[in-house]
C-alpha cells in the first residue's frame, strides 16, 4: 500500500491526513479514552489475550492497570472526487441517552474539532455516511434548534442503511422496543434528517462516487455496512463497528457485547478481514484508539496486525 501524509490544510493552518490514491483521509476525534472492562467489551476473549499482547495494546487500546478497553469516538473525513464525505458522526450534544452515561447530555466542541482537524465547516459537507444506526455513529447528524433538531450539515445527502432505518425506526417499533435509547436516537438523529428530505436509504450496495462504495455487512445491526475505497493501487475499508478492538483481528469469531446477531456479525467480520488481508486493504474501524487504522496480514489460518497508518511529520 502506498500512502502518504499531508499537512496542508484548507484553512491554511494545516491538517494531518493519509492520502490513498486520489482520496485524502482525515479524522476528527470527539472523545478518546478508557471505556469499560475489556472482558465485557469482547466477552469471548479471555483476559490472558489482553495480557499477552500488552506490549502493543497498551496504552492506545487497553489500560492495563484498570483492565479497561480504550476506544475513540471519531469521524473519518474523506475528500473524494471533489466532495467532502463524513463516515459516521459520533454522539452529538445534548442527547437524552439514559442507557449510556458517557453519551447522556454530552457537551463538546466536535464541529469545532471538525474544522480544526480537517478544515471542514458544516456547510462544506456533501455526503454523510452512517455505517449503522447506533447513537455513537449518528449523533452529529443533527443539532438543536429551538425545541427540536435540524440537520447539522445543511447541504449534505445522508446515506442510511434501509435495514437499520426500518429496525430502529417506527416501522419496527424502534429496535423492537428493547432499549428506550433506540427510540430517542431515531427521533433526534434520524427522523429530523428524513423530514428535511436529505436521507437516501440503500440496501445491498451503493456507489458513492468513482472511488467509494457502500456494502452491506450485517450482524452488528441488521443494516451494518462498510465503505470500500479503491483509488489507483490503494485500497481501504471503513468497517464501522465490525471491530471494536484490535484483539478481534486475532480472534475474529469473537463479537463485541453490542452485536445484535452474533453469528452473522462473526461471519461478516471474517469476510471483511479475509478480503482486507488478501487485497491489501487498510482497515479503518470506527473506534480504534491510537492512529485508528491498521493493515491486516494472514498468519497461517489466522490474522495478525501489520503496520499502523500514521501521518508523517511534514518535511
């Protein structure tokens, strides 16, 4: 894979980016830190796996002293074919999330970080991709206005998996009524964008532009999806929540505690990892800490980690 970093920002102050072919990739981080017990995040992975790999898991992916997994809430910003594309939009501000203390009534400066890190203002965004409809991937779809919510990106087309729109929407009674948060997420982060006429529902696959394609990878949610990048000889795959921790590269059959269909999620993860290893695709998950993206290699019948993608200092 031939990637390079860029330090030349749209606003003249500089940004750190990875360039794959004709596509520039930057990330804006809403939050990063230790979340919950590592063994709760990926229950089937024993504590010995974390300890055996402490030399590279800590501190970016695991806090050894507290045995907590380290995750990031982040948005990947792509400049592709003359457009600005956001992959997932984090948690958002001022949300009612009684089921999640970290997300509940959160207040932060993500839109400011988006401009600082990527030189992107809300009106500059052309396309928003929600890889799936979970609260930490759709929150900044909207912002508060008066007593309600309006699209945060007024000029953008929002690409939402049809299966998730149905499952988490009123059609399937907000995720089957299992969690109150699912109804709240849909009502404040998805429904307002529908009312504004900015949502495009898709299923199976969807071509974004000449370099980017959406592809269904169900299991984590019914409509869980990945974004494939192919430009020149370079490849990447943005996998959303197919992986929450790098330990799942070593143990792809092990799901996170958040996966709704465990068998389907594991099958999707294995398929994505196989292709990433065989086609030299940079793996770009939604929540990895550190630099956030890594190459995958085959090791016999298993997988191992290759090089982490890290922008170089400008020379």
